């Protein structure tokens, strides 16, 4: 009974966020356009790099483009639609603005994480899908796999972001720390993990889950492996469950800000 | 015995110059002290440098090993990592509110600033140095330490320091003028942040921040050398790690010409904008 209602709420929340993002057309197009340019610049860098050194640890330009496509689409969905999992989300907790989400008869977690949007992140989605289609030229199965794995990446990034933001329940304003941790995840997600030593790889599959978010998906798209696919899906589900537990545990420590405000 | 009188007309310019210099030195010092008042913030930012240096160290270690060459683009592994350390320090040291001229134009604060007894652009220039110097040095300290740690060697020699320093000073001055020019566009466009964004991306690619220009395809290398972006990033970094007396004059000349052109554009834009300035209210 509750699941369909929650799914409907999530659907409406995403639809509302998309409409809110597009309310200011010029601003939307500008932000999206500049994010596409930003991402494209990195592809230019890698094109230059691979024009000089064609293969690095078995990675080609196409692999790095796929890595960027998965990362960009994942981040686009995560930060675009669920803006409060960005480090700035800690401000909502610290300033007592969680009251708004607590006072409504809807899923607090979904409502909170979907309570803000990042317009520029929609440019990531556009870039990710566009560059994957243009460079990799996938067939229908590959495209389907890409979308599913990018959504898994999005859930991993949302879960990780939520745990980082939830630190604010215990440690106060953790926005600066959260920014550094997020930067680490973003940066490591966009480089081939085969460059790094085993100990660093272990870290990137545990503390900073860049390995599951982008690296493993790229290897699956390159050559489908049902076992790896299952591992990614299971890791995604486990991390989402862990993040939910951390958030609700932290929420018990939340102190109201007695703030009377409307939500824009 | 009284000292012989010095004609006022001959003494005044030198005195005025010293006074002017002292005025901007005070601006520099105040700005420097403000930056130094928050050391934790300054060092916290270097965490990102740590990540970047680690990643680029891994990338270049792998590339050198796979290519089986002692040098790439004329640089050894140690020089390459120091090159990245310097380019990253240049880019990351720019203060976040470097676009405050943009804000002052849009809010009208510029009208008040112009009424004050200083040259507005020189004031901002002195302020930029006070803010940027400690940021640059802390970023470079961390980046260079990591470059040495990851490569096992110091990629900058004494002659590199001697040749790199003047190039760095010119580079930061050019960067200031380019950012100022972009900020002044606020007289005509609503938001100049996207222009700065594009400028930064050009520095990243065409400036040679991530890849020395020698590793570019020939045509692109020629284009990148002509454009002003390489004068901000590539030239100082290359001079530090690969000092070449023969090349120094050419590269410094490129920077000086770039500086002159950008200064003329920035000044012309500022004077033109000044005439357009309208102040409303009190």
C-alpha cells in the first residue's frame, strides 16, 4: 500500500524539480550549456592525451569517454534531482530547516533529498547521454545497460552524499569537510582506477566508492559480465540501505530550529 | 648652516611616487594580513591539491613506464610532476572573489570606490597580490612536496627558480588583467561568471595546465602558443622546470607583449565603462 504511494510521490517530486529547473529558460539553458562545455573540455584533454599515448594500462579513449559518460549521467541525476545530497545540504540540518520536511505527511528522506535542485547538473545528464551515443555508438542493449548502470551510479552517489550530509547531525556544520570528501569522490570517479596501486583501489571500493560508481560499470559495458553486474546492483542496494539507516539515526538527534518559513 | 633649497618642482614627483607606492603597499599588507588571519582555511584547500597530485603522479608514472622513455615533451618524470604542481598552484591560488569588480559594477559600489583617493585598478592589483601570494605559496608548498615525494627528486633547479620567478610575476599580472577585463563586461551583460568559467577552461586546456604544450598536436601547439592563456600557465611552469636561457628571452617577450595588449584592453574598457557609470541614489 505504502510503496505505490511513495513511488508516486517520488515521481511527482522529480517532475516538480524538473519543471522548477526549467522555470527560468535562459538561466536553465545557460547553466546546462556551460556544464556541457565543462565536461567536454575534459574529453578534449583526454583526446589530446590519447593522441600522444594511445593506450594507458589497457584503457583507450573510448573507455575514458564511457567512464565520463557514466560519471556525468550519475552525478547529473543525483545532484540535479536530489540537490540536498550535495555538501550544501548540511546547512538545512544545521539551520533547523528540517522542520519543513518533518511536518508533512510524506517520506521525510525522499522529500529532504529531493528538496533542492542543481540546474547545472542537468547539463551533466545531457553530456553523459550525448557523448556516450556519439563516441561509443552503442546498440540498444548497450544503451539499456548504460542507463541502468548510470542509475546505479546515481543511487551510489546519492547514498554517499546523504551519509556525508548526515554527519551534520553529529558534528554541526560539516559543509567544508563534505565539500572535500565530495571532491575526492568526483575526482576519483573520473580517472581509470587501473592507474592506482592495490591499496588505493581498496580504498576506492570502500571508503570512497568510486570503483562501484564508475569503474566497474565501464568494465561491464565494455564486456558484459552478469556476476559483476549483480555485484554492482547488490552494492548499490546495500549502500542505499546503510545511508537510510545513518540518516534516520542522525535524525533522532536533530534539534528543531523553531523556524517559520515557506519552502521555495 | 642651512641645507640648500631644492626646487619643489624637482622634488615633488619623486615624493609623490614614494607616497603612491606606500599607499598601495599598505593595501597589499592589509590584504595579506586578512589572508593570513585564516590559516586553517588556506591549508584545508590544499586537500584537493593532494588528490590532484596523487592522481597525476599515478597517471604520469604509468605513462612514463609504458612509453619506456626517460623524457616526455622534454621533461623527466620529476619535472613533469613539478610542472603540474606549479600549474595547479597558479590556477588554484586565484581568490574565489576575484570577480568582485563584477559585483561592484552590478551593485553600483564601484561609484563609491572611484571617489576614493586611489587608482581603482592599482588598488585591486595590490589587493590581488596580498591575497594570492599566501594562497600560491601554501598550495605550491604542498604540491611541490608531493611532487618530490612521488618522483623522488626535486624538479626545479636554482636557475629554474631564477628564470621562473619573473615569468610567474608576469603570469599573475596577466591573469589579473584578463579577469578584470572579464569582470568589466558586467557593464554590458547581467552575469559575467560564465565568461570566467570559459576563461578557466581555456587555461586548463590551451594554457597547458594539464598537459605541456609540447605534447599537443603540432597545429594546436602553434595556436596555443599564440593565445594569451599559455602566458599565464605554461610559460612560468616551463621556465621553472626547464630553464633554458636561449628560450627565456622569447617567452618573456611573449608575456610582456601579452601583458601590454591585455593592459591596453583592460584600461580602455575601464575608461569607457567609467564614462557609462551612472550612480542612482545616495
